[in-house]
C-alpha cells in the first residue's frame, strides 16, 4: 500500500471503529458483537436478536435475521446476492470492488454471484462430492489416530495446535497436491489469512495480512506452474490444466486451502470445549466413540464455526415485515439460528441424543452451501472418535484463547490434559 492509501484507510478505520463503539455502548446489539466483552459471549445478544422483530434494524444500517426460519429463507432466496448491483463488496467499497477493510481477503467464488460463482464452483465441485471425499477416510483416520496417540503420550497438549489443525491441513494438502515439505508453511500462512476473515482492526493487522496473502499466493503460484509441467492426480494439477486466468486460479486454490482446514479446526475446538465443559457428552462419546458423527452435528448446531453470512437484494424484496431495497445489507446470524428454541428444545445444551440432529445452517445454504461440508464432517468424525478412544478422561485446563472475531467462532488455543 502507498502512503496516501494508508492514510485514507487509517482514517476510515478510526471513524468506523469509534462510531461503531459509540453505537455499541448506546445499546445496538449488532454492533456490540464486534467489541468486548460482548464478543466473548455472543449467546445473550443472539437470543435478544432472535426475540426481536425480524429483520432487526441495526443503527449501522444493516438488517439482521436471527431465527432459524428467516436465516434459512434468506440464504436460499436467489433474489439475494453476495455483491451489490455494481459488483462492490457489501457495506461499501473504496474502488467499486473488494473493500480492503471489510473484505481483506479474496474469497474467490464465495464472494461471487452467478454466473461467475457457478463457473468456478463447477471447476472444483467434483473433488468434494461425498463419494470422492470418502476415499480419504483411511488417510484421515490414520492421521487422527497418530495425532491422538502422540497427544495422549504427552498428557497435556493444545488441542488446536496438536490435533485440530494438523489433521485437516494434511488432508487438504493431499487433495490439493501440496508437498509435505510445504504443508506446514501453507498452514502457517493459511492461519494468518484466516485470522483476518471478517475484517481487520488496525492498519498493522492489514499489512500483516497483506504480506501473508502475498506469500501464500506466491507459493501457490509456484506449485501451479510446476503442475503445468509435471501434472499429478491432484486438484492443483486439475486447476493448472484448466483454461482459467492465473490470478483467478491462485485465488481459488487459496480459498480451498484455507477453507479446507479452517472450518474443521474450528469445529473440533468448539466440540471438545463444549463436551468437556458439560462433561456428560464427553463421557457418552468416550463410552461409544461411534457416536462421533452425532457429536459433530451437535457442535455445528451449538457453535457454528461461521457465525453469519450477508446478502443484498438487487430488487426490492419483502422480508418478514419489511421491504428490503437494493443495496441494503442483510445479515443471517447462522450461530443464532442453531440455538432457536422454535426448532431445538433446550438449545443451549449439548445433547448427543437430540432428535433434531443435523437441522442447522452451519454450512449456510442455497447456492453458497459449503462445498467442503462432506470433508469437514468426515474429519470431525474420525478426529473425535480417535480422541474419545485414546483420551477418554480428556478435560480442559486454564489458558484457552478465543479468536476475537464476529465471523469465526473459534479457539486460537485450547489447552487440555488427559
């Protein structure tokens, strides 16, 4: 970034942060979710938003839907898009394209509407079908069991660093065709990029993120060039063989790498934290590790890794009791929807026997339903089963650190002991 751009972004960031904090202190529940102490425990505010008129008008200009029914309707309604009619990012843009503060990372087809979204998703969709993903179960199981064995021998370990991250990193690296020597580097930069999802809080953070993105793209670009001359049976080779713009191809590969481990890592941290806090669910899973699939679905419902998604209509659309005009941003609070008492009894309780298993929006819905959902479910299932078998007395110890993010409900660190 040049100095003039830095000054403009810094001034804008200061105005946004200061103004947002003022409205949060004045009681706006949506903006409170951006600041402490509210961001550390969003559940009470989510409950307030569910109980309010739908959609709820934040003083920021954003409308919010938080019930399961309205969130489901929003993400499935094709009249709502992820970009404005002019092609800009939701919430405004400084140049008509991606907003570096609100959308600091190029999320490839996640940030696109049809037909571009359809074209890029089709390029890679065949690699993430349930049938294709199931072929990676033996690899995922071996890795999960080895990581759980190593963790059990140590006695005390960080669930995120020692199990929840290395497992999905290794699997997505195998799918993409990332060499083992590069996998750790990709994971490190992928985590740095993931930390910037949902917006940045300072210019320094933005510069760090820009540097991480540049290095990640450089590494992926080098790998893609190698695959063009020496293809293999992997996704990078498939992308290298397609007639797609190089910048677009690298963005797509970066998205797959990031999404390929971030959701699973978050899912595993949230699941273990919730089950060991409540104790009974972890004891149930330890007694019957085959129930790990139930544990995955309940964790996705209770603490969705991705807490919200946003849409805007390109025409006036009636939503609940409001007419939503083009350009108005509507947030679907996916995390709040998972705790809707209209759908789930005792929604704040982790219940392996829940009859509404799987009725959640953790993977969004409609045309933007998460492409990697089968992979995240598989990895979550084998990892929780391995941990339950090898560390049946697992419990948390002090020192857990939550990411400070409205978008990602995740742990940066989760110390545990066997």
